[in-house]
């Protein structure tokens, strides 16, 4: 079922779009038959542009393809907040922020077990295996290794589940492939529902990946205003 894109957009102006990505939909995909956020948003922008140009000129047969730049991504099973740029200038500024001061990217996750200590910073080097679409913790000098850092804090422990699970708040300082999933699994607490990285759940009991990008902070590329969004 095609999601209602208008209901997913939290904010839009001439420069950016902030939206909620549902779990199960990729941010961007090369598969022609698969729906992604980029195609949904481009259709939205194209329809809006068509209406505006039609109102201005009376008719238009072939509206130009709208500009939309992907700034950051979420894994397909992950729900959460994304910002896209609608102009090259906005894309340049948002990418600068992402690569220097960084965005404020905050997640909540349900993990198997109880992280020890209950609060801490994880710093590792990760390397991606494109063949299996997985990443793993590696040594600093491993070819392709990238530094990864996050801060976590246990918010709640549920002892009524099997295994015991914990609700964890996570601040992501770097944006590596499957970073949260890999680093929490390396700590000994894989995300609930994440069978790719070691969650020990039976096929009958296993549910969706329990990870949500619930808060996003950045500076507006044009006005300089601090933008904060939360699910």
C-alpha cells in the first residue's frame, strides 16, 4: 500500500523537506520496482510544481524533474526522521554541517540484554562488506576501516521478556553503515529483531527491528535558524 506522503512531511519550504520515513521503505534504492522515499518525495514535488506552473501558464505538458538531494539515510527497517534538500545550495550547506559540526541525531532502541555499564560511549572502527551488505568491528589499520562513535544510556529495563530487553537512548556522532546495530551487538546487546547481527529470537517470536530515529537537530541552510524535530 502506497503511504500518504503528505502525512509523512513534518516541514517543507523552498529549501528543505523534513519527513518521517516509515519502517520498511528504503531512503533510496536502485531497484526500479521498489518504492523509496526519494521517489515518493519527487512525485510530491513534481505534482506541486505542475500545479504551480499550470496556474501560472495555463498548461504544461512535461514539467521538469524536481531537484531533491539525499543528505543522510536510514536503514530500510528503521523508522525515523530525515531531511532532504530542495536546492543545490541547501544541499551544500547541509552536507557541510553533517561533515563538520554534525547533525543532532538521536535514536531509541530496544536491545537484548542489559548494557554494561548502563551509560557509555562506544568508539570502534567499522568496515563494510558490500557483498553481504553487513559491517563489522575491525582494527584501525584494516583497509576501508572508518571511525564510529555513539553515546548510549539505558532508560528502562524489561525483565518480563525472554531474553531480558532494555530501552536505550542513543546519540549518534558518526553515520556509518549499520553503525548502531553493529556497535550494540559488539557490546553484547544486539537490537531486538535484528537477526542479521545476532538477536537470539525464534522465528515465531521475532518482530521488526526495534530502532527509531526519533529526534533530529540541524541549522536551516538559508535562515540559520536551529531546527529541532521529534517523533
